[in-house]
C-alpha cells in the first residue's frame, strides 16, 4: 500500500471531481464539494499543504479506498 503524503489543495479537489463531486461553495479558506445522492459534503482546506490526517478523513467520507484514491491520483 502506498503512503499518504501532504498534498497541495488542488490535487485532492481534482481527484474528488473525478468521482463526481462538484465545487459548490467556499467559506474563508475551505472549499465545499458536493455530489448528488450523497449525504455529506467534503470540506477541503485551501492550504498549500493539506495534511495526511485530513486527506485520510476525506477518503473515508467519500467512501473510497486508499488504493482507489491513488489510482485516481495518477490521472491528475
């Protein structure tokens, strides 16, 4: 299994957009991504480096595996 590392905020946004999430708003430095048919939005901090814990939480909330995330990450 690959290891998560801190990423620039644009990278996770691009990965989740591939899953059907759309940028629906921003409040301060946090971006709200929503997908039709899902209950919870993803909140991505607009930081130069998004931490590993935040990325892991976003992956869990989106309901995908780390391997799925890494597969989509290679397409970015």
